C-alpha cells in the first residue's frame, strides 16, 4: 500500500501542515515531515478536510442501472471529495429488507471507492402503510441506522410516530422527505409568482413546513431522533430552529442546489431544473444559507438524483424530478458559503463531513485530521475556478443544473483509508 | 418580428399592433372572390395537436390554407404520438419533413418552449396546458378593437377559472402591453398564488366590477372543478360568478361580452347572454382566422421565406 506524504496543506481554516498517510491511517502530522518511500504530494495552497459524507444519495442500483450504478455513483462521489455516501432506499426492488440493503452494501464494497452505507426504507415498498423489518436491516451486514421513505413522505402521523419510537431500540434515526401529499398533488414547481406566470401547478412551502412541524413535535413527544431531508424554505428553517431550541433531537440537511438556484430557472421549462422539493425563491436561498451558517441546518447533503435523457428530455410535466450533485457539491458550497463569508473551511468540514458522519453513525468518517485517525480525507483547491461540463461528469446521467456555470473551488485528491481514489483531480480506477 | 410565438409576452407593443393591423388586411381578403393569398406557397405548416380541439385546429388550418401553405395535421389520435413517441422524437421527425412552422396544442405547460429548442422552424403556441394561448389573446384584442375602436384605456374584466386558464394568462399580458386595464374576478380558490405580480387588479365581487367594465370576458369553468372543492356547487358558482341577464343589465350600454369557447351555457354564462347582440362570441371565431393568418404571414412570410426573399 502506497504511503503518501501530503506537504503543506492547510488543515481546514488552520495553518499549513504535513500529513503522512500510512497503513490506512494518518500516521503523523506536523511540519517538515519526511518518510522514505512515501509518494509526496505538494499540497501548498490546498485545504485538507475530512472526507465528505453524503447523507442523501440516489445510486439507482438495483433497478435503474441505465441512470447510475453503485460503481459510477461511487466514482462521482470520490471525484466530489466524498469518502462515504448514504444510498437512498427508493431502488427497484426497494431497499426494505436485509437482503437488498446487504446487496447494495456489497456492491459498494466491491467498487471500493467510497463507503456506501445503505439507508433502509421505513415502510414496505415505500407505500407508507406498514413498517419494513427495520431491526433486520439494522442487524444485517449493512448495519443500517438511518431509515427513510425518501421520494415519498411518510404522511401517516401514527405510522411516523411508531417508526420514530421503534428505531430507538438500535440507535436508529428517521429521515423524512417532508411533503404533505394532499397539498402537492400534481405539483411541478414552487408555488408563487413564477408558477402563476408559467402555469405550472404549485408546490407550496406550507406542504413542507407543516410536515416538519408535525414531525418535530412527534420526535419531541417520544424522545426520538428525526432528520429532515432537503430543507428548502425559509419557514422550515424557522421551525427547525424552534425545535432545536426545545432540545429535541432534530437534525436537518440542505442541498447544494437549494443554496444556489431559484425557481426563476424554470422559466425556459427545461426539466434539468425540476427537482423535489422544488427550487424556491431568493429569499428562501438566503434563509437556508443563514441556517446552514448558524448551525440550524446541520449538513449539506446532495440528493444526487441521476436520471436518463428520456426522463429529462421531455415536457416539464412529464420529466422526473432530480439533479446530479456529487461532483459539484463542494464547488457550489464554496460559491454559496465560502465566497460569501458565511462559512470558513472548518465550517465546511463540519457541515459536509463531521456532522453528517455523526448523524449517520459512521465513526470512521468525519474525524479531525490528527494522528491515529483513519486516513479519510480530501484535498481541496480553494482557488481553482472551473466550468461544469455535463459530458465530463463520471455519472452515467447528465442531468446537472450547473452546466456552463463557473464554480470557484474543486477537490483535487481524495483518500479512502489511505488509498488515493482521486489524485490531481483524476479518478484512480 | 419575433421568431416564435410562445407567449403573449413575446410581443412588444409595436409587434402586437402590427399583428392586429395585418389581421385587418387579412380579413379584407376573406370578402374577395379569390380568398387565397400566395404568400406561403410551397411552405409547410404542421398542426401538432396533443389535445382534441377541433375548433382551434380548423382555425389554424383555414388560416394556413388561405395563405396557400401546405398543411399537415399531426393529431394525437391514430399517430405515433399516442404510441408514446417523445416530443423530441416527433420534433426531429417534423424537422426531417421540412416543417416551416409547427402549430402546437399540448396539455403540458411549456411544451412549445421545448419544441422550439429541437426544431429550426417557427413554433406557434396554440395553447399549452394552463400556461398560455397567445393567438386567442390576439383575436380577443382584435375583436375589442373592431367593436370598441381601441384597446388603450379599455377596462377589461376577466371572470372565472383564472388559475387553470391559458386564455386569461395570455390576455392579461397582451392587454397590459396594449394599455388596457384588466380586472380579474374569480373565487379566491381559482386565482393562482402569485397573481399579485400580474399587471391586473383582483376582485371577488362581480357585481361591483361590472358597471365599470367596457369588456367582460367569461372563462370556461369545468364542472369537475367542484369535485376538488374549488367551489361547492355549480349553482353557487353561477349565482356568484355567472353572467346572467340581470348582470348583463348592469354593464354600461356600449360594453361587450366575450367568451373564448367552448361555453358551458347556464354555468358561467346564461344562454340569453351568449346569444345577445352584446356577445362577440361568433365573431371571435371568424376573427380567429384573420389573426392567425396575420401571425403566420408575419412569422413565416418575412426574411425566412425560401421562395420570396
Ligand atoms: Zn426526497
């Protein structure tokens, strides 16, 4: 196994340091390190961060291998600086049994580029009617701790309560896609000035906020852990701030696209901008950035959602919602949070690695870059503007909303337990 | 002139007036013994209809034929369209066929915008979902102008299911461009959230607005909307928002009554009102052909012409 000597990388917002990666761990840190036989990496001007952890990734396998596979999604993740991703359960078949989550987990191991941590479905077939065997998934080789019916909201309040209670027995957490289904029937985009103009059925903010408020109250009532997926509105940020002030165990994520893009992009009816929850207004974007900066929102999660050309090259109303996110997340976060001064690199390390690793229970990830820690880390060039090209992405799918956009920073090297998965911005596979 | 007609907002004031002035000339040809103009000879106009709308299709077809264009009707029924061919594949087919213009009617908002990205030819929106129907707005403006002599300063009241109405959206935009004052009247359930950004006033009280209206335009209201609780019953809708004989009497004497059709007689409009001399409903249909001729003439007859330029 190659030993790497990373020279002169700033540790987050800190001072330049050398890092010696040997036998899967950070063997030494300091200045002026040397090691015989080590491959040297000149990291002057680069920032070293713990490898990113994505709480919300759609890898599409099993079932839609024409859109993404565990392997190609792992490549995209590694290039994005990730060392772990949580694979959502809305596959075909649904990841609602120990068998399916173990299959996904094994595919991740075989790809070997990031740790693929399966998320289990809460209800059988994501149908929202009865609990899946959550305990069996927890005890499986995949060791599932996070459960979600993502893609669907678990709307039944009694079932939501039971799920929240039940997973306490094995330290589980329920991740909710907050969308009141009756308020979003046929919904196509954010309800507001733009939907009125474009004649597209609105997806009102209240449909998200009402579910978050209900779930936070339930989580508080039964003393369980709730995680709110892809928070998209200013009102949701306020409700989560309030729930946290009560001391309840509520965490939340925001996607890169909700930190940067607005519903005005729907104007040309190009479904590459169609996503669920939908792009909101500039006011919402501002509130989400503030919420992420002050910690109300704990993490950035991509909601990486690959879709084939057929599912996007069509009428807006016929297109499937979702956007690629893994390879552009860091650049978008740098644009939305670093360039604006809302977060420094330590803040990015927390929101993209430490906090999501803690929520997902991934103890080998999100650790401080110090001697003895697993060598899961990413080197970021904070001043390497690049233009997103859909054709250059590792994902099978091409549905990036950022094509042609210039982003200020990018990951240049990623290490998973000391193995370089990415060097000089290129995948090592 | 603009390249496509996708939204009434595409038309600036000068362009909109040019269409209306040209439509007057087109209408004059209809009274001649030889009704056809040679303008679009050798050009192909495709009517691509994903929704049943015989009246709109026939109107466009008549307009294209009077300009001597070759017309191909490509309707959803009995074609590859209904067999699940994507809009993009259909666009590529039409492109290969050499379509100079495609008139598209589609149940999805924005479909004409997608089509315009995949075709070289002119795209004319003949109604897309709940978005727009710009040639309807043009023919409505033409009708107002011919009946009342102007559009600038007219007080136009649009009544009914604004939320789902492509006619309302296009009319609000075009009438604003042409200087009219628009008031929207509807139950609050049938107005979109975000309507406050439109260049129009909103009222829930039809009786209060009618005496101050030069034009009242009644929108079609589908009876099925009451199943989604947009309003309780047909009877209550008619009582609060229908145009009956009593309300007709509350209009100023010169005021006209419009309806884009097809009407629900007895629902949004009483039969006696629809058939009254104030009603422009029949002439709206004939004006539709003239306006659509003008649109095709201006979009296709200009510099893009293969033969004439
Ligand atoms: Zn979701």
